[in-house]
C-alpha cells in the first residue's frame, strides 16, 4: 500500500487534549460525568444532556469497520496514494470516527482494526487504522 498524505489538523482548544495524546500514540476521548455519554467530536458540553462536567479517558485503540469506501480516483496530493480506503471505524468505546485504513483495500464491514498514528511533524498525529 502506498503511503497516505499527512496533513496537520487545525487544533481547536476543545480538541487539544485529543491531539496532544496522539503524539504519544494514545486516543483520548471526552466522556460526560453526568450521563456517561462518550462524546465525539471533542467538545466541552455533552450533546445528550448539555452537562459541562466532561472529562477525558484513554480509549483502547481498537474498533471495527462500520462502513468504508475504496477511493480509486482522486487528484492532488492523494493521487499517488490510490487506491486508498476512507472508513468509519466504530471504536470499542462507541464513537464512530472518519479515518483511513492503511494496510489493505480488501475489507468487510465488522472487521476488527486497531489504531496507528501518522506523525504530522507538528506535535500530533493523525489516527488511522490497520486490520488485526
Ligand atoms: Zn451527558
């Protein structure tokens, strides 16, 4: 598989703990201390109960493919990475995140994956996944 381009993210203050953790190869997720909702994307208020009592915990880095598409045509910096996979991975903790699968295009929904981290060179990393 060709290497995927790595673009540094725009880091909002609300998501800074998430991005800082990626530099250490960890996924931190926010969780509501009032209703237990695991929150994605990172924000300071629970979208379920509007509580602002939110704290961070370390996720396992494991999940399953919820949905995916194999991209076979694209321009710009992605051209050299074709074909590549754009996927929604459902983390063990619940949230579904938009990401890439880096090791194969031969995939099925429900397949197990684990996180890998693509260093951006700017103090954080993009969270992508590989099959297990
Ligand atoms: Zn809540």
